[in-house]
């Protein structure tokens, strides 16, 4: 039941941020004091890849939405996504990578973030806007085909999200995903605790998978 780009850029556009992901899956991202995102935002022209050995989440829901944003040359665009949301989650051995192409004199530059190797990453009110997901998944007490507005087991539709509240959704008491490989456009969380965080910038293409 899991719902499993690049263009030219200049130095002033080279802004990669830490962003998490999962799911279902894993990642690194925006911590907001109130939990759910208070307003929508435009996604960047770069998706990011995430891997994780294991994600265990409670209060799971998933629904369809549209992420509006820009290409790397500033044109407006939109991406269909499957939003995976958890009331709380732990993530083991997480890797997140973003590649910025066509940097003058350097070519591609990769940002790689790793955390949760010895102690799991912890997150609450976690939302991941997923474009592609591969994992082995187990759901506990799952409901498939509920209206998105009635998916009460999870944290609810994210404020400001472009989503149809009457559209298809699924929910479960808990979800366990292993051997996760995911491509996502955005991740937000109320809190995101990254144990053993390691960040590296490298020339060339160095992705988590």
C-alpha cells in the first residue's frame, strides 16, 4: 500500500536545505514549533533522494496532493505527490542527497546528509511529499479508500496543502517500512531530532541510491 531534474543553475541559486523524508520513508527537514505547516510554500526545482534501513511510524495517513514550485531556471511548475503523514516516527540509518547540476567551473555538486546510524532519528507531525517509493511495508489496522478529510488516525491534511479533502486516502494505526528508497519534493515536521548528523558537500553526482 505504499505510494512509491534538473536544469541549469548559477551560484546564487545554489541553495540546498536540510529536509527529511519517509513514506513512508526517511529524511531531514524543517522543524516548526506548532507541528503542522502553517502555510503552503513553493517547492524548489530539485527533488531529493532518501534511503533508510527502517522507518516505524504511528498515526499514519496518506493522500494525494499537488506541490507547486519552480524549475531551476525559475519557471512555474507543479508536481503530483502522495503525502505520507505520521503523528510520530523513528528512522534508522537515514541518508538524504540533493544534486545541484551545472555549477560554473565545478559541474554538479552533491549535498549528502546522514543520521540515525547508532540511535534512530525521531520526528513528530511528519509530512513527506513523495514522488516515488520502494520499500517493504507492514501496516497495522489499515483502512483503504477513506475520504482524506476523514483519515483521523494520522495528523490530518497539512494546512495550506493543495489537496482534495473528499479524495482517496488511506490510514493505519502504525506502519513499518524497511529497505526504503524514496524520491520526494518536500518534508516538514513539528520536531526532527537527528542523532549523529553528518553532512558533506562533494563535486560530482553522489546520491544515496
